[in-house]
C-alpha cells in the first residue's frame, strides 16, 4: 500500500514505524525538516518531504495522487481536517483518517461530513475514567 | 443584518468598521490576545476573544442567531473549518471565506462555502493592472459561476469590435468595461478599446476560452 502520513510527531512516527516495510510505501510530511532527524535513522525505507500539509503542491509532491491511505496526524486540528478533505474530495483517497483533539470538532466532521476522525482527548479521558473505575 | 467576522487582521478589521458604519450589527472574533486587547478599546463588546473554530467561541459570538459569517484569516485551513463549523453546528445561513491560496478555491466551493473571496488573485490583478499586462483575475465566485476582470492588451484581436460580433464562450457575458476609471455598462454595440478592463460573468471552463479570445 502507498501511505501518506502528515506530521512526524509522536503519533506520526509511531504509525510510520509500524507501517514501513511490509510492502508498504510510506511518505512522511512535516513542515519542520529537523523533525525528521531522529526517525530518518530508524526508518530507512520511508520517504520524507518537508512542507505545509495544507499546500496542495506539497501533497502532490508527497505522492497523494494514487495513495491508498492518507493520515493527518499533526498537532493542528484545522490543518488535519483541511488536508483530509483535500485528500478525500479532490484526490478521492479511499482511506482518510484525521486526528482531531477538539471533541466537538471531531464529532461535527464525523457525523455531518463523514470524515473518519480519531479524537485523542476522548480516548485519554475514557482511559482515565476506566482506570479510575468510573463510567 | 447581524454579521460575525472571524479574524481581525487588516481585512477583518476594515470590514467590521465598514459594516458598523452602515448600521449593521457586528461581532468580531480574534484569537490573538494582544490584538484582541487593542481592538477591545475600539469595538467594546463587539469584539470576542477566542478561536472561532471552537464551537464555544462561535456561540459566544452569537452564531446561533447570525445571518452571515465571514472568515478572513490569513490561512485557508482556519477559514474553511470555521465556515464549516458555523454551518454544521449553528446552521448559519450564509458563509463567506477568504481564500489565500488560489488552488484551494475549488475545495471551498465543493464543500459548501457559499462564497469565496480570493484575495491573492485580486491583489495580483490590481498589480497586473498597474503594470498594464493582459491579465484575468477572478473577483468573486459563487456555485459554479464567477465574476472576472480581464485586461485588453494592446494588439488584441477584439479591439475596435462591437460586443455583438464577438464569439464568447458558452455561458459567458461581458457586463461592463472600465476605461480611464470610467465604468460603462456594455451593450451589443459597445466597442472594445485597448487597455479596457472588462468585467465578465463566466464559469471555470469559460475563463480559459475568454482569456484566449481577449
């Protein structure tokens, strides 16, 4: 599979490490070239692109055309939602997932516009409640 | 009319001032605290501090009763998401977004933003006009239609011809010409002059054909 990952923070790096190899072609985009310094040493078969994930030219350079999976995992909710909609609506990528920290925004875009979102805030809150033994 | 303006940079600030002067009710939303504090002296309670892509901030600004929301931020991801949130959560009847990167205009229109204002193209057009190059710029777009401005360069084939003799692209109408700052509404027998600035109603397909014709 060809997988485009936006953001090489903790989540992006972990996913890239899990997916690279295994016949997957992984491209990681980050606006900060320094962010690659660490993962470049461990992820030898991934490709790294420096640029803004909301810029369509950068996404094209990263090979969004013909990608199977698009993951928007930066720290910026709006940038993630925006680039996911570019991937879904303009490039017709079948599997698009966006990380959205704000639960209200995550729910709105999931329920009304069919975007697949993962809300870290909800997940963490659920985990904490679970560990506390409350519902 | 009650209008929410998000982003109080130069565009948002001047728009808010203009609308207030015309008697409209305005809520101006700014997410930068120091900028907000400066504006609060001038606009009082009409300026709201917060991130407008946050539903709570939109509610504070009065999104549940506003008739129009205009998002004027300098980055397109904020403008798109703010307009979408306003529509999804507060059913704001009309949204207008500033588009900074011309490549994003198609996306905005496709995702249901009612109108876009492409500031980059407008500025390019104005500068193109000043340096006198043949230039087509989109001034306004809505659904599939757009209003464009096109300069007639020296030596163009259409110079000296009446409008009715031109073979215009499908669904394209020449509305007005601006010559030496005089605006003239175009009729069938109006003659096109060199350095005219023509205002036309067209669509994406017509735009390219129009550029070739002029």
